[in-house]
C-alpha cells in the first residue's frame, strides 16, 4: 500500500505560542517543541503535496521545514488563524507556473472571497501582477486530489460547522468541540488521527485534552496526536501524562500513514 506523510507546519492555538505579552512557563520555554505556529499541515503522497489551511506564519513555516511546492490547498473553515496566510500562496503559483485548486465548503469560500477576492480572479495575461491565482473548488462530499480520495468529516467548533478530512488511513480534525455521532464512522481503522486538544480547562469551542483523549480512545487509531495547543500545556510535561499511543504534536513533526 502507498504511504503518505503528514508534516505539521503549526500546532498552536489562535494566538500562537509564545503569545504576545505573556511570560508564562510555556511562552518563555527554551524547548523548541513549545514554539507553536498557528495550525496547518502538509499531506504528501505520490509526489503531490496538499496544504491544509493557510495560517499567518505560512511563509515562515514553509521556509523552515523545506516546503518548496504545493499542488492544492484544502481549508477546514474560515477563521483568521486558518486563512490569513493565503496571499503567500502566490509563491507556489510562481513555482508551478499555474493556478492552485482551493477546496473548501461554501461558507468558507464566502469568507475567503470577502478577504481575498483578488486571489480568485483570472489573471490578465497583458498585466503582470504578483498575486495568488486560485481556483475555487467546493467541498460537497468526497473529492479527489492527485489520485487520492479526500473525505470531509463534519465537525462542530462550538456552534460553527467545520470540516475535518480523511485521506487513506489518516484523519485530521482540528478546531473541534464535538464530533457528531455519524462522523465517527469515518474515523475507523486509522493509522493516525489528529485531534484538537486545546488545554485541560473547559472551553466552549475546543476539546479539552481530557475530551480529546476520550475521543481518541473511542476512535482507536494506532497513533493519536493533539494539535491547536494553548500555552497551558508544556510539551514534555504534558506528553508524559498521556496514554500510550497518544502525544502532543509539535511544529516540524513528520509522521507516516498508509494511503
């Protein structure tokens, strides 16, 4: 069976870690695994690279982790920490000398259009403009990118419906406070599942780490990784408390799964 690789470009909450003006133990930590960009991953398989979400640190993360090409982009939802690096996609247009497909549901495309309508206009060949050239693709069910099926997973982020995605034996579910019962059927027989695991304290729009552990135990993947991590969770201390087969993800981490 073919393999895919998951590269974490960012694993932090919406404020990033360290946070501006915070001097807590995690924000001042010297452990590189406590330095967290806003959440994003690259899924690579069969020579293709698919970006999930475009956070504000997109350029910095791609340079740091050697991401020099992207073949398509998939969005989970339209919140600022997931979309505000979109303009940096223009560099990938220049490298590939062509447009990029952008997959998202209709509400997310509406937000992208409000913020970045210029990026979805067909370029005028008579005028050289250094801007993204993106093609809208609406997620209405499973879709195909580079010969692999991407299955959207309906999730709730507080009261906001958002998407997770399954590709092969990997599923990515960030920004989730509840997994609808019908979505668990899409999370069976996984090598790797990535789940929102914000903090120990209760939150209205994110899993607590305890809730994420319970969801991970129900899903039963071979490896469960937690992302969208706030500054209340130091990497080393927290990972030591987690059940076997579970860990906090960290920026720059690479894991494999069957495609």
